């Protein structure tokens, strides 16, 4: 068990107030299978009764392109599922739901798909049945089965959701492949049965991003949550954004984790210090002398820092809290998390 507790520091120190990026093209990750996937999804719509749109609860608004997903969902019943809710701030869920309702979106569920006893998962199938029953099924009105399609950005747990529901209602093993990196599912698959009573099938689909990320911060949030592959952006740049965000929101839990003594706005400084203190070095060739010398393994330190965020070691964090216009309400004493 690992215990990470927060510490308080003077906020007089000046940190960056914005995050800049010289090469914005790093964030425009839209491989060919995404465009092809959108066309495949649209072709299957006639045989679908309900759309499950899935995103990461830590970034409930960044990277989500309502217009793009609307072209896929059409007029079908639509349920928005925010997965990985255990890693996000539960106290902000009501504000997120309220904002969606103001925009006419009523069905919002928060889940942790790694656990089949998650309350959100228990609500999902009954809500799906209710929405389908109250909708006009057109050419599927005489079908006894229901057919779903799960859509969303990469690496948010769409395939995991299918496997968990299948195990929960059919007691059967995984039917679709999952992985920690985005882009595992590259095409719309065959229908997968997830329940006998009621009889329900579901399509897995590739993760879809917008071809043009709205802003640098939205793109970096997607990268930080692993919706864009680390190799596309660069793990040190992702770590720099994490440092910027935590300083901006006075989340100094990283000081203990990186053992860097005090908050800093210089990513190279904190990563170098961490690599030295943890004795992580790499051999590199000195082109002047031709000899190999030891250098701090900055990339390894950056990867450990980012992974700590992704595992929730800094406590629940909602990166999009600024889009909700809610006050920080800092409570350092309560920011403790027990991680296995």
C-alpha cells in the first residue's frame, strides 16, 4: 500500500499562467482508421437502437466534439458515460451533469468499468431499456433484440465496458481485445452479445478524435489522459503539462513523489533531480571525447511522473474543472489516497 499525502506551500511563488506549444501539429493525431471508422459507424446506424458515448471523467469536455459524434448518433437514444470516475473529483459530477442538462443532454452516467459492481454500471442497462422503449425504432420495431453501439475517443474503456457487461450478464469471458494504449480497436467489429434477458448486442468501435484539436490545453489534456499516444507528443512534454497544471491549481502532491524539495515550474529541474535521487541513469556517447558517460534518465522520470497521475497516486483530479467555472476550494488535509 502506498500513501501519498499533500503538503502546503506558499502560493507567492509565480508559476506559468498559460501553456504554450511551438509545434501544435503534435496534437493533431487523426490516423486513417479514424476517418474510415466514422464511415463504418454511420453505415451500421440503421441496425442500432441506442448509442453509448464514452469519455474520460477527468476531461468531460476537452476533446469531445459534439458535432462529430452527432453525425454518428443521429436521432438515436444517446447515453453519455464518463468512465474512470474513480480517478476524477466526485464532488464535480453534479456540476458536469448540470452543464449537460443545460445543453439538452439528460442521460449522463459515471462509471469505473474495471469493477462490475460499480453503481453506474448497474444503472446502465435499465437506462438503456428505458430509452429504447420510449423511442421510435423505425425499421427495428419488430426485432426482439436490442442493438447498441459504443463510441468515443481512444483509450477510455469502450472495449472494457463490453467485456465487463458480457461477464456480468452472461458470465462469459472477454470478447474484444483491450490494452493500455490508444488505438487498439481500429475498425467496427461484429455484434457482441452482452445479455440474454433482455437480449442485447453491442458494436465495439475505434476511438475517434476531432481532426483539429480546439486548443493546446485541450490537446495536452487528451495526451495526459493517454487518449493520444505518448510517442506522438513526447512523454517529457506531457510531463511538463502535468507540472504546469498541478502548479496552476496548487496541487503540490508531486513534490513528495518526485522528492524535489519544493514546487518548481521547470520540468527539466524536477525530472533531473528525481532521476539523480532514484539513481536512474543512462549511458550516452560524448561526441567530443568519444567516451560513454552517465546522464540522468529524464525520460524514465517523466514516464514515472505521468504514470503516477494516470494511476491516481496524486488523488482524484478533474483536469476540466476550469470549464465548469467552479472555485478551487482547496482542502489539502483531505487530499489523501490509498493506492494498491
